């Protein structure tokens, strides 16, 4: 047998061994609450529900959580409960995909839950999450619960995340669909929370569909219908250099209803957006760049 064939055979054996190992590392989640302590591939084989503070808690990096088309639901009235909590700082390579999160009174998916929904709601906004490479895709978020207090009823609420993608999801009801926040790292005097991509999602009947305090993010190809406050809201003059393009926004026509709001952020680039039936279709502050083809229809 030639040396080349030996190398090919060795490569095939290694690939087969890796595939077998990956299959062996598949772990089924059969009940809530559940804590993921080790890296690996986790999946659902049925719908799961419970009245707990956190449904699934991820405490390590390099995790794929595949809901497999099933639903994780909150079954009781517990306030500020989280469907999936990415716990602690500096988590990397987290994939959450393919299923539904229903009725969680705090957030469908969040990181740093102790700060987000603890006794210090509303600040100061100096969270130390620094998570990177989070992928959330093909998830249906249904927030039907009505909870009291601040910072409740979010689809996705993330602090200080980088290189993160939220795509092909559907958000229905609740306070806010997606809220991504920048962190200030006091040790290095730098902003943490850039390169967030929110694209090709659908938002129905929320108060604020997307709230962003992000830096160098991309918000593209999203569809918004009947948000009562704002479809796309960018806050604070320190959150800049976002690309906002090809979004479609349909409002309610009520007082204060806004399509795209970048009144308080600067140096953002917006183009190709469509907005209709809002009290204000485009609320644009100084210092932002109109790339053209933004249309009120």
C-alpha cells in the first residue's frame, strides 16, 4: 500500500473516531431546571416546562444547545424568570438554536442574570460579562406573561457581548425583543460589546422591538410589525458606528410610536430602510449618515 493511501486511510479513521466521539458526547436534557457544566452538544427530545428561576443555565464555553423544534416554557407566575441563562463572565462559542421559548417573565435568553434582574435594576450600567461568539438562531420567543418591575419580559437580553449573531428568530409579545448592551471595562478603559449582528428576524406586537447600546453592530433585514413604542432604538451618544440597513417597519400610528430612532446615538450609517404608519417614521439625530433609499411608504 502506498504512503499516500496510508495517509488517506489514517485521515478517514481519525474522522470516524471524531464523529463517534461527538455522538457519544450528545446529552439529552429531560427536565428543568438543568445546568450545563461541561462543554458539548446538548439537545431536547420533548417539550419542557417548569416554574423556576432559570430553566437551563450554561456555565461553561463551547456549548451547543439544540432545542430540536421543542419548547422550553415557564409554567407558573414566578417573576423575572429566565429560560436560558448564560451564567458568569467570559463565555465563548455558545450556540442556541431550533426551538421555542415561551412565557418567561424575565427573559428568554440572557447573560449575567444576577445583574440584569437583581435588586439593582436600572444601573449603574457597568456589567462585566465580556461573552463572545454567541449564536442564537431559529428560535421563536413568545412572551405572554405580564410581570411587574423594571427590566422584564425580554426575548434576548445580553450585556457586553462581542461577535454575536441573532438571526432568523421570531419575537412575539412582551416588553422588548432584543436588547444588547455595551459594557465599560474599567480596568482597561475600553468599551466591550461590539460586532453584534441582528438580522433576518421578525418582531410582532412588542413595546420596543430592538433596543441597542452597541458599537460596530449590524442590524439588517429585520421585519417589525405593531411595536407600541419603537421598532429600532439606538441609545446614548457613546454607542456608534452601527450599520442599519434594509429593515421594514410597520407602526401602530399611536402617539410616540417611532420606526427607526437614532436621536441619541451618533456616527451610525443607515440605508435602504422602509418605515410606515408611525407617529414618526425616522427620528434621526445629528452626526448620523444617511446612505440613501430610506423611504416612508
